[in-house]
C-alpha cells in the first residue's frame, strides 16, 4: 500500500521472481510520472465496471514500451472511458522486450476471453499471437502463471476459468 490506503497505489511482488504488479487508480495517474515501473516495457489491464451488465467488470488488455505513455493516451480516449484502475505487470530486472509484451498481451486476451468472467473490450487479439523463440516462450508462460497468482492476491480473478461449481479451474 504505497500511500497507506487500500484504494490507492498498490504494488505486489513475488520474492524470488522478477515480476512486479502495480495497481494504479485512474485518479492518481497524473501524479505518477516518477514511478519507475511506469516507464518500463510491460502489459497492463484497464479495469472498470461494465455498465451494461450489473456486477460485471469490463477490461482492456494492452502492452507498451513505456506503460505511462499508453495509460495517459487511454485516459484521454473517450472509447476507453470505462476504466477506473489499471494493473501493470512488468519485470523487476527490465528484461521484458516488446516481443515479450506482445506475447503476454495476446495470451492474456485469449485467457480473459476464455475465462468469461468479464467483458473483454479488445476487438481482436494481436494477429501473430506474439511469436517468440522456444526458451523465451517458456519464460513468458511462467510469467503468466506468476501474474495470475499476483492478480488473484490483489482481488482480480479475470483470468481464472469458472468451473461448473463456480470455483476457479486452478
């Protein structure tokens, strides 16, 4: 809890991992120009209510070389007016490349769509589905599993499939 409140800027990490999650309230965006995570390459999820389905969330998944630039653009975009917070996923060691981010974006869009827990605002997944060399792909699959753990801990089950009994499919 960066500012001491549960509704403010929050960060989460896994001890022996390179992944870091940052939850950014939309209202705090103008004050975050000095956060180093927001200048990194990574993926992000814009999250807000789906006004057409009560109780449901709407999300948009994106990637960028400098996340703050992308979030600032989305903040001005009236087509993406639904979001009230963003979850950013970056690497603490700055080893994510644009190719890694595209791979992550494509996989997360597919996972969120398949999970059917929220309305996915992305029109289509990236066409090449983020192709990577085999070793990099294995690392990014591990990054995704760690991202699911962090997101679940932060209260976001958007990538977890619903089972017949209503629990997650993990």
